[in-house]
C-alpha cells in the first residue's frame, strides 16, 4: 500500500483524496504520531483521539481561510502534520523545533495560539465578528475538548456567542477525559445527551426526512418542544442560542465529513457534539488514558514506558506529605482544578476521597472555593500549576488576601518547565504575588524544605501562604524526616564569603551552590544565602549584604522583573545602599521550549553561567 501521508504537504492535497483514502490517511497519521512520540515524548492520547476529526475538518473547510482553533492545544498534532510540518514534526517540543501547541507565528494554519484551556469559543467569536464587520465570508471553528468546556471562560464565550448569532461552529470533543477523568455537572450533562438515544434517534429521523431547509425550519419548533418531553430537560446548548447536532461518532470519517459539510451551509452559532476515545488506535493509551496523556518515552511495539529514574519528584513530596498532615489535622482539604495526577493529589484522593476535590478546569472557582472552606474553619491546600494560577489572580486578591484567610497555595511547575514552552513556564508567580498584602511567599531549595513549609503553613495563626516549587526531581535528599517549623521570613546562610554575595530563592540555589563550590577551588570566596521567603523577606540579611559587599547577585527561577531582584533593589534604594545589584533569572521576553537544562543555559542561570558571571563581576578573566 502506497503512503498517502508522504504526499500531503497542505490541506489542499488532502482535499483531492476519496473518502476511502481519507480512512487510510487517518491510519497512517495515527501510526506516524505513535512512532514519533515514542522517540520524542509529547501529548499522545489527546492527539490520537482527534485524528479522524482533524482530517474531516481540513477536508471540508477551506483552511487557512477558514479559521480552525484548537482547545486545548495539545490536541493539534495531526493538524500540524497535515499543515506542512510533517517533515519537522520530529523536532516537536525540542529546543529550536516546532511548538507542541498551535502558534500563530509558526504557521498560517494556526489561527489562534495557546496551551491553556477554554479559550476557543471566545477566540472564534472574535474572529467571526471581525469577518462580519469586514464583509468577509469565513468559517470559524472551535474544537473544544479534554475537559475544557467546563472552564468558566468557555461558558462566557458560549453565552456571548449564542446571543450574538455569529456564524461559528463549536465542536465538542467529548472523550470523558481531561488529563484525569472529567468531573462536574457539564460532564454529567454531556453523558446524558450521549445516552439519550430516543431523543437523538428521533431528531435524526426528523431531520433526514425533511430534506428541504425551509421545511426543516418549520419543524424546528416542533422538535424543540418534543425534546423536552423526551429528555425531560431542554438542551443546554440550544438554551444558550446554539443549534445542537449530535452526538456523532468522532472516529467515523464518513459521518463526520457528511455532517460537517451540512453544517458548513447553516448560518449562526452551532454545536457539533462528537464522541471520541482518548488514545484511539493504540491499545496501551486506550486502556490507561491518564498515564498515556503524556507518557514520556516508550517502546512503540510493546507499549512499555521507559523509566526516567532520578530522585523523588517535588510533586510526590507534596502529595505524600499532605497525606501525613491530613492524618494529623482533620481540617486539611486538598483542591485541584483538573490536575490530581499532575500534582500528585491523586495519592490523597485514593486514601481520603472525601477530603480531596477536583473542581475541573476552573482555577478561579478553585481559589474562591478554597476561600469558602477557609472562612468556615478548614485549611485548604489549593494546588495549581504556576502558569494556570495566572487565571485566578483576582480571586487570590479579593477572596483570599483581602479577607486574610488561611489558604495554602501550592504552585507546582514554578520556573522554567521545559518542553511545554512559553504557555506553561511558571515565570511570573514571584513577581505577581509579591505586591499582594497578607501573603507569605516561600520557595524551597530542596525536598526537606518543601516538606517543612507544607507543615508550617497549616499551623494556627498563619496567613495565606504561597509555596512554589519546580517541575521535576529534587536534590536527592532523604526527605521523610520529622516535621520542623520554619521560622517565618528567615533566610539561611549557606556559605561564608568575602568577595561577593549571592542571594538565591528556590531550587535554583542548588545551581548556585555548585558554582560557588567550583569557585572556592580557585580561591574565590562567595557568601551564599538561601532566602527561602520572598515575603516577608529577611531584612537582616539584606542589611548585612548591603553593608558588607560592593556587589550582590540575586538569583531566581522566575522573571528578573519584580521578583527577588526587584525586592532587593527596592530595599537597597530605600536604605541608601550603593552595592551593585546583578539580577539573574528569566529575562524580559517569552522563553520558548526545550529541556530545562537548555533553557536555563539560554537564560544565563545554569551552574556554568553563574560561575562565569561571578568571575566577570569580580574582574577575573574566565
């Protein structure tokens, strides 16, 4: 059998194929993605689930003139391969290679960029409204899946779009999954629509019987009233002003192309509800959809995942420690917005299911829900990835800090996260939280520090606490030790020195320690402080550094603007210290994807860069 995929350089090539060839192309795409992801890890399950849909969309619609928006973006691998990136797909998520998410600067076929969920309907509405104002005939299609429909922004977009009568199509990719199992009323509602066989069969028969569009419109009112009796509930989408079609088998390419072709000619806001299987076509991914969301490297033939090894992951230190604390303190509650496995709250969920709440992709709700728990006397540990917490900034200020509530925010993935790139780097949390009153901000240098701060944060009298820690493994310490209280706002002096002071916060301090040890072998003496707290900051240490050293380096795995470097600069200015301050961290531009080691080197704060920077500031030739 000849390869069809090898000859597809753009969707215009795909549109020359027969329906039978589209089915063959879908299987070739599936094999291609399975092979590529086994060598170069990525988001496997979601992309395997939308292969037939991707082929059908590009076959029916005139992309890139028609705008296709993927939500969430990790569904878009087949889309990328079909739109001119097949031969570079092996570089997906690699340093200098293509992004793992849609990116407008990468391709004209990527109509809207993004790695965060629930934004597609709003974006599609904007594109459709602009087309109408410009007098351009253009289709705007939002593919929303992997639990993204449960996000509040999606509902805001649906509410506005339904009332606007804009010409958009929302494809609801219903696979019963986000990263973990879908939860919430929206999931239950989609399940109800899926299993309402009588209504859907009845509607399909009515629609097919009346082929004429005028007659169809005449019977629409009858269908709308009949479905209430059959479903015992009006259709949510139609109540919002959308025409609802489905559910449709998302792996039946004949049915998909036929349905999409019909919808192409219907004006106004429309919803197509399709049913897919996450990981479709690869048995291991179908059988364990959570594990195979992003499985890392694996053997394509056997499905065996290849071990990564290393020390305990920070997220597992969090998950296991929280179980210990919850046993001791019955007030402790775990909250996560759709990331129990990603943040290791699944460990507590298995042992104490009544004390862990997965609220779906709803960061704003997660924060305010936590504030409600806290005001009622509980101690919520709200675990949200750093870059996702950006979506709940107002709630942190208004619902937690302003009321001075004891909520513990556990920010996983603080700092550079690697291959997920600019949309997922936790670059800004230290800066955007530092300006908020009533917050304690802490970043552990290692696993033991994380464990002890998780313990300290739940003690009586604590404010709201932000504990941010990185993606990946810790320093390899024996961290399962008796709990110790960490003194609030107190730094640690790790090394005495005379030539220069280095103030670090978080795990990046380990890179500094390695560089300083190397410098000591060359008789270069650096005083190293692990600041631990950004707020309250240890003013005694800052006075000491400001008085003793002509040069002070600040180091953080976060933006150089507004974080530790900003705090030290402000303090020195206020107290009239004249030391030269060198700020090391993530520069003032968006950092793309690559391994964490590659990106730290690029940003100039890996151990080697720190070593050379210190020598440069001391006037010593490298």
